[in-house]
C-alpha cells in the first residue's frame, strides 16, 4: 500500500482504522474562523473545496459524516446539505450531549468516532472519541488534548487531511486515487 501520508504514527493509524463516523466542528475547521457580514447583515463564509470533495468517497466507503457546531448559520446549513452530510446540528452548546444522542441512534461506539475541533467548546468531545484532531492553528490548550494535529490551519483542508488519514488507515485511499488516475 502506498503511503500518501508520511509521518503518521502507527498508534494514530490504528485508531483511525476503527472509524465509522467523522464529525467536524465548522468555524475554525471547515472555515478559517472568520465571519463576514455585509451591510444588510448577510453572513459569508469561505469553505475549502478539497474538504467538500472527499465527503462522497467517505460515504461511499461506509464512513458517515456529520457536523456539530455551536453557531446557527444558514450558510453552514446550506454547505452541509450540498455535501450530503449524514447529519448536521447547529446552535449546539453542549456538543458532548448531542454526540451521545447521535451515537445512541446510530448504534456506534465512541471509539468508532473521529472528531475535528479547534476551541474550548470542542474539548469534551475531543477527549471522548476514538480519534481526535485539530487544525494547526488551534489553541495550545486544545491541541494538547488531541491525537492528531493537522499540518494545515482551519479552512485550509484540515477535514481533507483527516479524512485522507482515515481512508489511508483502512487501505482505501489508494483505490480512490487510482480511480481518478485511470480515468
């Protein structure tokens, strides 16, 4: 198997191999954390297309995708719908409680969940799940509690890097890449 993700520890590969569900925070992970409002109060966010492109291959390979975010944002709702996330919850102040509710319905164990977060509100989940990750620009008191610190900053492809790591650990990434090489 080709190793497209050099330098990943064996322990993290073993944790990632168990993942059935990848959940992400939004602001600071899928975006750079910035929020732009125009004079009419319309909200704008910038998403990285590389993050979005990997959602379909994840789902096609049996890995569910979700978002739990602390803010209510129609822009984020639209993006999650566009990408066909399996679920997305907005305005959630107790993310850990919501996670446990989701896992009960899906009948998935915490060790089968990966979560990407970048701030205080994410810490309870980051400490519970089987594989935790954060962007390179997460605050130090967040990054010290995760399994994997992305080489990328929020909004620059963090979700993609973690997704690729999960797919690589399961031996699936090479066949996804080969599909596009051989078109």
